[in-house]
C-alpha cells in the first residue's frame, strides 16, 4: 500500500501554518477538560470548572516541557549537548511520551498540593482522559508519516515518504488503537465499579507499558540509538518498568484493602 501522503498542514494563513499534529494536541486537551469535569462531578472532587481548566493548563505545560526534556535525555542527549540552542526548536519534532508522563504527574502534584486534594482522587479521574490524547497523537504521527514501523511483507504494509522503498508496518495506527479507544474502554469499564483509590491510574501505567512494549516489536527504532539490551528498543526499556510497576501496584492496592 502507498502512504496516503497527507499534507501535514491543514490551514495556511499567509506565513502562518496550522498543522494536524498540533490540532490533535488541542483536541486532546479540550476533550480532557470535558472528561475530567464530568469525572470530578461524578466523584465529588472539590474542583470548580475554572479549577479543572487551570489543572488542564498546568498538566499541558508539564507534558510539553517533560516531553521535550525526556526526548533530549532518553533519545538524543549527545546531539543536544553539542547544540544546546536546538532544545527550543520544537517545530523540528522530538517529544517523548515517558518524559511527558513525568511532566504531567509533577505538574498535577504541584497543582493539587495547592488545592489540598489527594493525588489518587484526581489521578483516577485525570488519567481516564489520557487515552483520548494519546490516540489522537498517534494519528498525528501517521499523518506526518513519522515514527513508522519496520519493514514487512504484510498486505497492509505502507511505503512511507521517508522510509525508503520497502513497505513498513503502519505502527502509528497500531498504537493509536491500543493506546486510544481500547485503553479508554478498559479504563472506563474499571471506573464504573468501586475499586481502591489509584487503581485506574496504575491500570493506565500498566497497560501503556504493555501496549507500547508490544508495538515496539513492529516499530522502527530511532536511528541514532538502534537496539539496546538484547535487541530491545529504548521505548521497550522505558515501558517494561511501567508494566511491572503498574501491575505490582494494582496487586498491592487490592491486597491492602483486604488486610483492612
């Protein structure tokens, strides 16, 4: 299959260009506002509409800064050490989910500390919205023709503009489905029943780690890094601890409830 060759810019106004990838971020944050607002109301979390908007802004800033720092640290540290001004060239790409996650958690912790709200009380609500943004972000990666998969002879393999002449896995779409609608449905089902505080948050951590670890077997590793330990990619090295920690914490939370 030939890549549809999307134009990454959906609107041009003179010198200004509006890109699909940026639009996906905006839709994700707007969706998160409504999902979190509904969850706050359902769970009786003491936050107003304005509080939720402020929380979204703080977390969004944490995601952007953390995602950029994470990419530099995990994926291309030597390059940015030699070219420090390139740190600000976000239009050239370079964001890390794992760094963005750390940034989001730290920003959320800072905000709820001011509001004196328990972390799990808002994390279980907030991370229910995360799969929407993740799924949309991977669609944005696909439109940009970036982060494509490894060479394949599967009938749905695609020839990407910057991926050579051989067909490759459209791994962005695999991730979009797993990290987006599938994860959202699972978390939504979990959220419909009573569980120990923190289960939804750690279920998200666990599932993301598992889904990302699996998809990395189909995704082309970053050229500047390649494979690391035992043929694993950097994405797998960062995601495996998430799966193990998330699963372990879920078991611990249920075990603690039984002891009580």
